[in-house]
């Protein structure tokens, strides 16, 4: 099945208001171009260097999403163009994003990553830690970074009951944050294997790779 057909079929399953991020990490430019010509404009990468190379080579109306774990020293390479940084999991990273945003005279949108999975390998903040960042005077002084929502990754398991509990935890955290700050709008959760469950739990942004591009090598 072609990439264009995969995107068309996937979009047919999405309710209005749910944004599809095509997770294009490790995929070559020609494959991304196929998705682009099928109308896809939001692409997700997990390595800064790869995203920079693809940004330089591809049309400039693409929205690039940094979905991987991000180190502070890499922010400067993508600060001029990144559309949304999904995985902010500490205050010092937010501070660096603000600094780099200032250099490029732009506000960089970010999601706070909440740790909802059981595995130790997953990054993220506890809900109360994230809340403390959102409410801190230091964050309120930043002019070049904006927290626009939350992101989370469920446990790598076939137990849908567990995944649902984790998604529901993230949704309830999101609802608390939105009461405090109505500009919090994005809830990024759900991938190829669990996006339908994530949408049922309230996700409005899904990160899908293999259902579009096929399994990674």
C-alpha cells in the first residue's frame, strides 16, 4: 500500500481537531516527499541533526516537531525553525529554549512531557513537578518560550487496560493545567499501536510512524 493511501486511510479515522504527526525518523527524503505530496505537513523527528538536514532539503511550509529526548546543547541548531518541541522534561531545558528563541526573535512552543509509563526508560515529569514549572515566577518571566500543552508515552505493553489508565492520568493532568492556563491546548498522546485508544481518552495530537511509512529497518 502506498504512503499516500496510508495517510488517506488514517485521516479517515481521525475525528475533527486531531492533528496527525507523521513520525519520519530514519526515513529518507524521497519517502517524506511522498507523504508531503499526499498533503502531510506535520512531521516528527527524534534526532536534531536529522531534522535539520531534512528541513534544509524540504519545502518550507512543513511544521517540524521534535519528539525525541532533547539535550540542551542541541536546541540552538533547530531554534530558528522548529514548530513544536514535545519532550520538555526539566526546567533548565525550558530556560535554554527561551534563550535560543530570544536569539531568533521568536516564541518557541513546547509541551511538557509527563511520565505516565511504568518503565524506567521513559523520560518525563511527575504531574506536580510540571505544575510547579507552569506556575513558577521564573517561567512567567520567559518571553520566548510557551508551554502549549502536555505529551506522554504509555508503557510498551499489550495490556490495553494499563495503557488506558496511563492515558486517563495524562488527560486528567491536562484538564487541571487547562483550568489554570486556558492557552494550554495540545494533548499529544498515542502512536501507531494505540492512537485510537488515545483519541478516545482525549488526545488531540497523535504521533504515527509505522502505519504511514511501514516498519523501521
